[in-house]
C-alpha cells in the first residue's frame, strides 16, 4: 500500500522511513515523496504549524487519491519571542531566494550574540488526510537550548545548534535511533500511529 508524504525534504523523508521501519505493521508501506507523487509545491502561508500541515496533507490527498501525511515543524526561541517559528526553513531567505541550513543558523546565532537566556524548543505538527477531506493532527515538541556554535555532523536544519535538554548533546550529535525516539517529529508521529493504522485498515 502507498501513502504520500507531502514534502520533498530528504531529511524528513529519511526520518519517517526509519520510523516506519521500526513498526512491523508499517514496514510494508511505500512512502512516496511529493516529487515521486508529482505534486505541485504548496504555499506554506498559514500562521501556525497546524495550518500548514493540514493544508499540505489535504492538498496531497486530494491530488493523489491516497492517504497523505504531512508535517510542519520549526524552532521556537524564547529570547526571540518564538521566532523563527513557522519561518524556520526560510529564516535567512532574501528576495524570494531560499536560504540554506548554514545561512539560517548563521542568522540565528547572530541574533543571539550576548543573549544569556537561550532556551528553545523544536515543535512539530503531523497531519493525516483522506482524499474525501477528513484531516487529523497530532503535535510533539522537544525542549532544549541554542548553543553558541554548531556541534555534530548528523541531522539537518538547526540540529547542530540545538542542545537537547538533559543530554548535553545537540540533535546533530545523536544517533539516528536516539533522534527517532526523542525528536519533536518522532513524538508527533508516534501520537498519530494509532490513527494511521486505523485508516490503513479501512483502506484495505
């Protein structure tokens, strides 16, 4: 059976495939990326993670006729009033040109120069949508703080500068197994698992 992930982010696709592989009931599922499903890009113009996730999942489900999964996630830094938030992936973008992970991190660290309180969290909303228009969402978060410089080679996005609370290591220093247990995306996904299995059973 196929389901579509409404994203072309290779890091997200890799993480979700690893999460699926952990569950015997989901190992046989084929997870299609937006590119593989030939989906047009969706404007992520909602003001909340939930709004963007719902929009992407519903658009993908209606376009493909498949059960669709989407997420919207980002980094919320307390000293910056919750920024970059829904703009995390394009935080350093200029004149419509996409920003790289490195550019986003450089901007973030620049804004936190000489800032003492560096608490932050990763937040994620996962949305599941059926072609008929039903949408469900779950949410997960991971608390931590922003380091003064990148540490670690793994992960993507802001992972090298996000130190996980209580671990003393950044997301980029975690093993894949550790990240798939502790991350905001994993937590939101695990909350969505019972519903996902129920929907898949209905489609068989």
